[in-house]
């Protein structure tokens, strides 16, 4: 028995379900374009920094068992970093992310599994909402999971209640890029060969003789053995070259195509090539990383804990230190914050990924930044005014 059967075998008991009708009147059936956009090297280059930067986030929870689980082993296949990277990859490719929350007999979360579905459909069973997944796996073709056991994140969340819209908006641009790349390759092949018409001045040659003359010319002068690049013809033959000037897309047009894809995924050339400065990386974090971490934190919190636990302040949070994007110069300047007690020495060392030191958790302060003792001068002037009265 495979792992999926062990985890989800009980879901096969759900039968005679009905399709769920959303508020907007949509039937919640989602058939994404698949993973063909991920086969594009440009798409993969755009998604990679999103996944890598997201995977740096650290989980925190009021339940230390959950925090340890999300940090080291959300499920038997991956650690916390891989878990976040796969979640982000699935969201960018499918625009809807489902995370199955495995539970023990007491209802406590014991594992978190990103669901690599092919299609999904919202269904109702005994007044409960379920999601019916289909897969391409030979081991598991169909899976029905209660909505309460699924954490969901969406991108381009508009018409449907369950999931986000698909990536059809970027497909025309990807098709243009693919067609352009093939055109350039064909143009190189076309211009790399000698092309022309071999004219024979002899009269009344039959077709076999014409073909034989052509084959001899090709074999003698258009093969790799003709390293000198010179062809010798007798007076009865004449070679008329054909100039090939295939039309290809300009560099400016190709750059615009790439920019369309960059804008769609919210990245830039500097980020993809790891050339971005701290201002660009800070903006990238705020607009493309932090919103996903907030959504994941809220969704896991409300699906993992009960209403009673939420009432006592239970939470799951994912956060990433923004100072990781700062330059060394900016990090070194933070030493003034340590001198004034705004940061502890160990907090400053953590910015440089250095281990803590003994006694480094106590704030320190320079002698010339001691607290001001006594009353402000304004109070003294007020007292003198009262005495005069």
C-alpha cells in the first residue's frame, strides 16, 4: 500500500456527492492548462527567485510542536525550506495552492502535504464541502478531501470562490517567444548551408543525368570534406547562388516579450540574474514575498486550530528578516543601534548570520547616551512662574 492510500484511503467512502455551486453561479470545476508553462525556461527563471526567497521564511507558532513540524519535516518527503518552495511553485504554476493537513485521532495536525493535482472540483456531501482532486499518478487517480482539512492560497482571485484564475493570460506571449526562438533556429540553419541552382549548358539531358550532376556537385563541394570552400566547375556547368535573408524578430521585440513575462510574475531582470540592490530587493519582498507569507500564515492558522484555540491566541506565522536584503554597508551601520540599546549584540550578529555569543542577549549602551536625570528645563521655568505668582 502506497503512502497516498494510507493517508487518503478513507476519503473513498464519500459517494453520491453533488457538485457545489458557488455564489456567482459558477460550477467550481477547475482544469488548469497543466504544467506546460513551467517547461518554458523564461517562466522557470521567473518563478525560481519567488520560490527561493519564499523558502527562506521561518515558521513561528504558539504550538511549538507545530513550529518544529513546519521547520524540519512538514511531511516525510521534504524539509521546511522545500515545503515552502514547492508551495510557491504550485501557486505560480496553477494559481491555486492546496495543502492537505493530516491529523491524528485527536484532530491534531501531524503533517502538511502540498497537493500536486491535475484538476479539482468542489462537491457537496451531506451538507459538507469537499474538494475532488484528480491526478496523473498511476497509484492514485482520484481523491476527495474535506474542505476543513485543506489550506488554500490563491493568485488572481476573482470570479471563483474556491480558487484563482488560470494562467491563460500569459500563453499568447509564451507562444510568441516559442515561435520566435524556432524562427531564429531555422534562420541559422537556412543560412548555414550553400543554396543555389546548378545550371548545365548541355542540351537534351535526361532527368537521370541532371540528378547525377547535382548529386556529384553536392558530394564534392557541399560536404564537410570541402574544407577550402572552393568549387571548380567546367564550362558546361554554372552555379547560381540564392541569397537567403530570412526575417527574424528584432532584439527590441524579444526584450518586450520577455518584459511581458517579467511583469506577469512580478520580477525583473536584476532579480533573475541576482544583480538587484537592496532597494530593489526590499520592494520585491514587500510586493511578491510578504503577501504570500501573510496569506499562508492566516490560512494555516484558521485551518489547524479550533475556534477555542484561536480564542486563546493560537497562531502560525511565516516571516522573513527583511535585513537579509540589506548591503553589508547598511548592516554595519546598525552597530549604532547596538550602542544605544535598540538592538542586542546577538540580534546584530544574526543579521550577519553569525552565531550568538554569551551575554549577547543583554542590551548595552554607550556612556555618553545615558538617560537624562532630573526634570526638563521647561518644568523649572513653570515652577518659577508659579512662585512669582
